[in-house]
C-alpha cells in the first residue's frame, strides 16, 4: 500500500512538472504577461466604452469588463458586459474576445422585448441561456 501511495505522489509531481514545462514560463514571465493583458484590456475598454455609462436613443447603457490571461492557450481574453436600461427594456450583451487578435469567441444578447434571447454562442457551440453561455465561456476565463 505504501508503494502505491509513493508512486501516486511521484506521478503527480512528474505530471505537474510536465505541465509547467509545457507552458514554459517562469513565475515572473507569467506575472508580466498577466499584467500586460490587464493593461491592454483597460486601454481598449477606455477607448471603446468610455465613459462606461452612456445615454443613447435606446436608453442608458452601462459597460464593464473583466480580463484573464489564459496561460494554456497563451491568450488574453476580455469579457465585455453591456446592459441597457430604459422604461420597459432591459438588455444584456456579453462578448468574449481575444484582445490581441481582435477575435470574438462568443456572444450573448438577450432582451425583455418580444424575443428575449437574441443570440447565444461560444465558439461553435450554441446555447439557450446566460447560465449556459457563462458555463461555455468559463474555460477561456479560468485555468
């Protein structure tokens, strides 16, 4: 029994080391790319969504974002959230983007009007709710 336990621990260490080596980044390098990802996300957000509350003919839009450097994919992902509020209307829009390649990975749009769900997709996968969309987007925004 002791032998199997030692073997399991040794395998876990070996696999962890192999995974780390596959990424090929030191802690300092990971910190640098994560910081760069955050700065780039902030820069683009300020450029495209400033001010983060905007009055339009439709109503008032409020925008926010969160970013994540996905080490496994070596990509900087940004999740933009927009909400529109006006009398009788509430609309949510979520967009998942690789900020460096300016490539959209997913979008969710829903409103309270006649067609509550307008669009729900992440990659090639279609979805039918915000909960499902967030589940599909989660691997991009977390390790």
